């Protein structure tokens, strides 16, 4: 049972928002952030770090988290936004956006290792927070499932790329696809190493 939040509840902290992101490392697609506020006494032993759950389990918990949360938010930042602002800022901006969608008045944010300076309530970054805090774990599930489904849809638009399988990460298969077909404008992250290398190589041909 993930219950590190219990350390932070007090007479002045009655509701805590957890936030996390998915997709900081891929070469393609957006970064997705989510934020969740569960009731103070909420328990669900099935909710865990999304990376530790099967796809089937994540999909089932995605609906449970949305149903049981007092409030939640989901936001994405595109590959173009990531290239313009860098992945760190894009992830933080998506988190702020997700948190701003929550209507219930939370008094504290616990994030998965992401400082959010200047936010309206205090933010405490927790290393590996998605494996310790129920609210962060819930957010990790919303972010991961939302992004994975987005990548599934991208594969339908661009069938030369198996985005539904590698989710935009730099797998051997994705690298083969990049070499054969080249990056997709607005989908691949031009500032990420292998994609940037492709563009550099193209420039040397002219």
C-alpha cells in the first residue's frame, strides 16, 4: 500500500494532489502529465507505479482512478513544444496545466521528482514518488495510459511507424523506421539525439 502522503496531512493540509508525467525519454510524440487528488482516507492496493503494471491492469485502473478521485487533470505538450522549450520545461508546464484542471481545493502538491516553483500551493518533489505516494501513482497511471493511447492513434495516421508498440522510444525497430522513412514533422523531437543526427546528415547532402 502506497501511503507516504500520510506524513504530510495536517490540520492545514486536508487534500493533497499528486502529479507525474509519462514520455520524457521518447524520440517522438508528446509528453503527458497528470494530477490526481484522492480522498484523504482512500485506499486501493492495486494502484502502483504505472511502470510496474501490465497494460491490461493500467487500463482497468485508469477508469478506477478517474472514478474515485475527487479531482484529476491531464495535459500534454507536443514534440514541437518540447523542441522549443526543452523536455524539462515542457514536462513541468504540462504538470502545471494538469494541476490547474482540478476544481477541489488541495493544499499541497507531491510531485514525482519535479520542482514547480511559484505554484499557488507548496510543491514537494519526491524521488521515485510514483512508487511511494498513492496520489502520484494514480497520476502516473492517467499519464501513461493517455500517452500510450495517443501513440496508438499516431500509428493509424503513420502506419510506417509502429508507434503502438514502441510508443516513440528509441528501440531498434524505431531506429530502423527512422532510417528508412525519416522523421515525421511535428511528431519526432528534432532536438533529441538520433532525430537531430538525421537532420544533420540531411544538411550535409546539400
